[in-house]
């Protein structure tokens, strides 16, 4: 007779509610839904461009307007910044540490480098879009 | 074989994660601008069509959308596991199928724009 193995009673569906770190992990992971949403929204935009008619593009733009959309995008932007962009920059020195000779480049340099690059890239995108 | 596959999946996840972290805030901000009715000049039909019709524009759009799709697919697979769904084969097939469809749609629409 084998002994009964001890199985810790941990819920498969709500395990992350036990611990603040796990909750934040799950909140971060939820940004993958935003990535899916905005990727497919952009693909829909491309499909209206492929229709080769200014009216189709104008219809798409009009369909994306309204106070509900403003609130949704504003909340999505804040959520994405605080749970995807900033955490990603924070973990960059751990994911790809930079070593020069014997010394390791301080992590803060890598993080600051990411923020500088992010501001620059965002500025280029706004400039290309004619919003800057 | 398994190790080789893992490197590809990890590469797409890391590349897509970096790309979305850098680019998606600006993308969301542009949709926010559109929503408020202040459509930027570069997003008027003529300008955006010219951009998407150019080879540089096509390449940029394809790389961004392709990597984002596969990054999200990989993460959603893990999220399903985190929510207690233990049918990994089924989930993996579903998310990678959607990513493949998204990639094909992106390629098809980009080729159509001229």
C-alpha cells in the first residue's frame, strides 16, 4: 500500500488571489488581451485601406469616434503603460544584462536607455502620423 | 527538435513584447486622438494610403503586426493555463491558428494596398 501523497489544496482557477505579487502578475498578463484587440483593430484599419476607397476609410474613422471610445482608449493606454510598457523596461536589465569587460553596466542605465528610446520612438510615430 | 521550437517561440514572445512595449502606447494614443475627433493629418486617407502602399510602410506594418500577434498568442496560451485550463494542446492550436490567420490577413491586405 502506497501512502497517499499530500496535495496542497490550491485552487487552479483562483490561486493568484492569495498573494499580492501573483495578483500583479495576473494584472500584467491581462495586457495580452489589449495587444490582441489593438492588433486586430489595426488589421481592420488595413482592410478598409485595401478597399481602395476614401469613403471606406472615412467610415472606419467615424466608427471609431465617440465618448465611449475616448474613455476606453484612455483607460487602455494607462493600463498598458503601467502593466506592460513600464514593467517591460524594468525587467530589461535582468533579461539582457550588458557586460563591458569585467564590469556589468548598472541596471539603471539600461532602464533609462529604454525610456529615452521609448520617448524617441513615440515622437517619431506621432511625427509620422502628423500629430506632432 | 523541442529545444529548437522553444527558441523560436521564445524569440517571437520576447521580440513582440519589446515591440509592443515601445510602440503600442503610441498606437493606442493615435486611436484615442481619432476617438476625440482630432484625426491627425497623417491619418487622412491620402497620407495613410501612401504610407501603407510604400515598401517601407508595408515592411514596418507587417513586422509590428506579425510579432504582436505571435507575442499575444504565446501569452494567451500561458494565461489559459493560469486560469486553470489544462488542455494545452487545444489552447495552443487555437491561439496559434488565430495568430496564423491574423498574419495571413495582414499579408493579404498589405499586398492589396497599392
